[in-house]
């Protein structure tokens, strides 16, 4: 494994191995896990960041003799205060084999309270955000079977949102972003999973049937969000997805052809979703 980002990510999971049963991995690392360990495609390289998002419930039990905070600090991570709130927002920052890694914990916002920070375990603070419950409640388990490359012979079982829940969540949160680049990245993640995971597309669409029943109001908002940003080949959403396109993605398509492909992909996807909208 030559990619230091992947090695750093896997070593971080190894540090937290006792807690992987209560952690859901999100952000840009979810598509990585889909491709590499769900589909067995280790050649595809989805876009990702150095940041690692871990989703947890509002109460995290202590497993074993150490808390999450203790494990990370003992491994060399530093708890960095990101706000002056009480409790404050904390990110963990450290260096693994020369690679800077930043970890953020997120939890579900309940009720009508604004976004805030919750103490979910002694020493562990998580930012509570709307819609996180979707990716905590709808998960699958994948097995990471190549950790021998980072110095351990045993496999790791990790939880990740179902592809349907991941897309659903991204389609809800991107309009709430203050950073346009993060909005664009959210939309590219959706595009990447829809196009790259075509082998399990029937399962993804079945998953949306279930999600539309479990979260009917949110589902309508989700479809509306995508529809507004993908009305035509020149819509903002199409342009944003094109901006995020890695140089290795779809080498046979020029820029105009790629934009057309993005629009057609979302147009078809939205039409399929609309079938599940309640009258």
C-alpha cells in the first residue's frame, strides 16, 4: 500500500479497534470503503480528504479499560479546542508515519435545538448536527482485510452508512454548507457513488424506498434539493461536480461531454427517486 493517506487512515482505525462497533465512518472515506471493501475495486480512487469523520450516538459506552480520548491521546493525538462553547468542540490532530491526520466526532441532533456540542463520553465531545441520525441508523458492515500492510495480521470490521443513506445525507446537508467547495464535494460524492457503484444500484434504489418511508419529509427535501441544482446541463450543480472531477476520472470524456454525463446521471437518478415521493 503506497498511499500514505490510506495507511494513516487504517492505522487510525487500528488505534480505535475496540470502539469500531459503535463508530460509523463517514465523510470522504465512506466511498473509499464502498469501492475497496464492498465492491472489491481497489483500483478506483474516490476523492477524499485527510480529515476523518466518525459518527457516534449521543452516549458512547466505555469499552475495555480506556476511553476514546485516552486511546487517541496515548497514540500521540492532541485534543485541539475548536470553539469556546461549553462543552467546547474538540478535534484530534496528530501525525502518523509523517502524515497529518485530523479526526472529528459527530453525533445526532435531537429535537429543534440548534447545532451544538455534546459530551458523548468522558473527555469526548461530538458536534451534534441535523440529519446525522440517518447515517447512524442505516449502516452496513465491511471487512478491511488488508491491514497486514500497516503492520497487523487481523482483519477489521467497520461500520459505514449504507450507500443509500450516504447519498441521502449528502443531498440534505450540501445546501446547509457555508463553504461552496464543500457543497461541490458533497455533490461529487453523490455522483461518484451513483456512477461507480452501478453493480449495486438496484440495492441502492431499494434502500431509497425504505428511506422514503422512514423519513418522508426529509426525503421530499432531498429530492427538491437535487432538482433545484440539476435543472439543466448548465445548472450550478453540474458545474460544481465538474470542478471536483479528478484528472483520472472518465478520461474518454472532454469537459462538455462530462458535464452532459453529469446532468443525465442526476436527471435519471432524480426521476427514479420521484417514484417514491408520497402523493
